[in-house]
């Protein structure tokens, strides 16, 4: 049997440019491999989203494709934030080409790429719809586990990766009942010296600096288990770039922030993103964070209630919201359960030292 040829994908300048068809095929295979693991299209991406991600000026991104004849049978994804040392990688292989050594070849190329760029570790992820079969591989963070017998888990262990954390991926049917949001808001403790500011689309000009500060802090605020954490530095330029990136990707952000009235500072935020195409794809829940000095005022719940209210009023066409939380993050998991989120898949996050 002939070996698949691994080539680097030439990232296209835009839709319809040279390389665009290859990017479309790569995205289709990536989506198919994810659906195989989770049983739904909730995590599908569009080629426009992928192109917006890989052309970011804040990171170096490379894509690799494994071709057998005229058929795409595998792919590799590489990304390294500028100024950081942990590369984010992912490799996938079509079902009929597994156990041929192709996955190992892709991982070796990604590892070599990272080493040449000065990275000191790789991080990757796996999806698991299997939530209870034995044996289990426990999360070192102390909460949750992934199936030890899963092919993806066995492969990563054989390549020197270690499980660093387990996330619970949950979904919330839409629209969220308005009476539920009202009841939860009534039952929650008053938030005192805080008011809520919400927006759909680009960040308002008078909120850019405060939002950038929150995004910088949020990059290392969530529980990370035994994964290496590195700070993302945000400023006004990066916020504006993200606004433009969302536009090119066909994403519409929905954000609620909490403002501390005595100081005027933004001290908490939560973000959702829905597809502008209103094509039925899921809404993605991003960061939710409250600064440590402002916890204990129910701000986490308040901002999520407000943001879901904004989402209810938008014309998005989505059937549900999908979110992920570290298994050890019981505070956020309990808020999500109260809002109606229910788990449907697990995510394993893995790291390999170079």
C-alpha cells in the first residue's frame, strides 16, 4: 500500500484565492472527524472561521494535509502565539487510514515544527462521547476522567502526552425560557454597587480598554489542571482586530460586562458567539470571569442571565448553546446547571514536554 503524502497547505489570501479549495476540504475532514467522536455537528467550523483564525497577526499558524492519490486522508493543525512557548496542535486521520503510521507521521511533523519555533511543549485535545465505560483515565486536577481505551487517548499516551485536565462540554436548548431567567434573577442576591452593560457586535469604543484588561486577566484565570498556562496580552488594537476577525469569520459576539459603580471599572464579563448566517449551528459560549476582588455578589450568574436574554432577542437561528468547563470548576458548573445546561461530551486536554 502506498503511503499518503504529507504537504503543507498554502493558506489562501481569501475566499476563492489559490488554496481555498484545499482549505474547504481540510475543514470538511476536520468537521467529519469531530462528528465521529461527539455524534453531532455542534462543533463544526466553516472555512471562513478557519481562515480568520490562521491569518491572525498574533500567532503563527500552519496547516498540513495528508493526501493519498487525490483524496485527503489526514490533517495537522499547528499554532503558536507570539511570545509564548506552548504550541497548540491537533492531528486527525480518516478511519480507513488509521493504524498505518500516518497519525505518528503527522504528530512528528507538528512536533518538529514546534521545536524549530522554540516551543517547549505541545498541547492538544480529544473529544469523548463515552462518559462512563471502564477503565477510566482520571484527570490529574482531581475531577472527572476520560475513557482510557479510547483510540485517541491510547495514541496520545504512546506519543508521550499526558492528560492535564478534563472538561465537561454541556449544551443549553434555545430559546432559554424568559420565566426561568426572570426567576433566577429574582432569587439571586443583589449585586450591590454594580450595573450591567451588554452589547451585540463590536466592543463599544468607551469599553475597549476595560474589555482588553479583562481579556488579559481571563487568559490565565480559569482552572487549568496540570496544563502549562501562558498569558495572552490584550490591548485596544487586539480588541479591534478580534472584532474584524469575527466579521470575516461570520461570527456575531454577544457580551455582557459588569461595571463597578464606585470606580467605573469593568470587573466581570461573559461572551457568546453566534453564526451570522443563521444556519442552525450552535452558539458558542466563551469566557465567563469575575475579578477575584468582586466575587461573592452573584455577578457570574447575573451577567450570564443578561447575556442569554440578549441572545434570546437576536435573530440567530441556533438551537442550542455549547459551553465547556473544567471538571474541577464546580462554581461555574453549578451556575450552568441552574440555567439548564446539560453535559453531552467530555474534552480531554493533553500536554507533551519537548
